[in-house]
C-alpha cells in the first residue's frame, strides 16, 4: 500500500488510435467516448467521428474468388463517383478477368495500388472496406502494424462472424455512414463502433538476437508442429512462472498447441478448443490449452494489461511452432521466447446496430449459439388433469 503501481492491470487505452488523422496527424477522425457512467464504459456508447468526410478508402477483396468481381467493380465505381481515392492491392488488378474487362478500364486507371510488405500506406487511409469473410478482415488487419483505420466489412465469404454488413444495399449503408457530406464540422458514424482488442506479440529469437513484432487480431498459437511428441512450454505472467503446458499446444493457435487469444478471437479457434466466448469490448487475454495431458487444465482469462511470456521448457524433447492469426508460421527453439500483451491499437469496426447487438446476432447466425427445438407446453386438459390428480393425492 502506498507504493505507485508500475503497471496497470487495466488494458491500455489508446488516444487517437484509429488511423490517419488522429492525434499527431492533423485533421481526420477520432473516437469520441460518450459518458456512460463514472466507472463502466458502455460499449454501445462509443462513437466514431470524422472531422471531415473520409477521402481515401482501402478496398480489400478476397483473392481468386470470381463471385466477388462484380461486387468489387460496383463498389469501386460508386466510391470514385463520390470523389474518393481508392487504394487496392496490385495483385487484385492482376486478375485476368479484370485485365480483359474494357468497360472497367477507366475505373482501373484511377486506382492507387500498393504491394504487401513493400509499400507503407498506413498514413494514407481513412477507411477500410472488406469484401469477403472473416479471413479477409484478418488479412486487412495484418496490413497495419500500428494504428488501424475504421473497418466496414461486407459479408461475401463462407463465415461472416466479423463481417456484419450485407452487400445488397451497400450504397445506402455507405451513404449513411461514410459518403454523406457533413452538415457541420464533424461526421458521426451511427450506431457506434466495436473496438476489437489486438495483441502485440513479440518473437525474440535467440539465434542472431533478432526480435520481430506482430499485431494480432484473433490469436497467437503455439503448437507441437509435425512432431509426434507432446509440446512442453512454460507460461510466464509478468515475469512469474504460472504453469507448464504439456499437450498439443496453447492458444494465446494451430490444431495442436496453446492458444493465446483476444476476446475477438474467443469465438474462433479458442471456441473450438473449449474456451468461453467473450465480447470484444471486454479487456482481457485468454489462454487456452490444446488437448492438454491433464484433466484439470481449463482455459483461463487474465487482465488485458499483463504481459505473457512463452518459451520452451528445459525438459522439452522437441521444438514448437508459432503462428500469428494463422500466418507467419515459424519454429521456436530452446532460448527463443514469445512476449504477448494487449496492443494500444484496437481495430475499430463499424457496426450495423451496436456492438452488443451485432455480436449476439453473429453468435446466432454464424455459430447457431444455443439453438435447439423448444420444449412444447402441456395441453390445457392435461394441465387440468395433473392439477386434479394432485388435489386427490393431497385429500387422501
């Protein structure tokens, strides 16, 4: 008591961490927190506000999906008609179907293009629009290893837990939330945003003493890889050893390992491994074992502000493997370590209704949460017969 805390157990709250135009970037947009109580912030009260209408839009399309070509062309044409600068990946325009489309030529010449891992566009984008499924959104998130612009995701893939918008009425959706000219100095997005927590995962490799950092939306997975042996990794929390995982791995994720996930990722691989599902606005980190060789190892939830460190146990018989949102998969050896904490850059996702309603809608539509045939009520005559039978037994 009386000593200042060196580290808060609450998740870090970023200031102006929604892409270009926030703190330190001049005019643009910022997140306005509408007061909803002295201690508890209601997620539905969060509002996204642009100081001026967004002008630069990044369109991410699922690659090699012919069914998305027409929606992609319609969306880009609409954005350009509304005087927006549209950014797309160079490999998207290399699709033979787009190269041979002469009618799309005038639109295609207006694109700003970039290449993943080569061009930094993080300070050029006001808004991200995704066409695809959850994997497309995860890919879009991976393009920004710092502040992430707001995301509007249209469900055009196989699974749409994180993509709440239908494309059929995309013009009206964009007109209300993005394209509409401001009446005053600011434009507010109706229904708010869901600030999906992001993990900052640093991989410190002993060989060569290199350190690599990744921003992860769903989960970090440490698993046994191709080995037939159990994985054996130590898990530290704020420098203290809390447990050793013996099993297929840990999810903080692949088919065998440990899963360390955000609340956003709690409905993905972690859910399949038996973890609880947590709303994305809850500041937390989940640690979920994959097929642990222990009957008592249950998934745990720790505060968002802690730092997790995972490394091979000295007794481990083999190496392990790590992946970040299913990508950047690589081997970890003795002496290597993975440090994981909550990033100060959440992924702001524009909602259809509000963060809570959208989440439960996705649970029902995508995962069929608690769906079962309802129990029928008793017929009235049967209820009367049961009541009369009870009275006779009481009288006797």
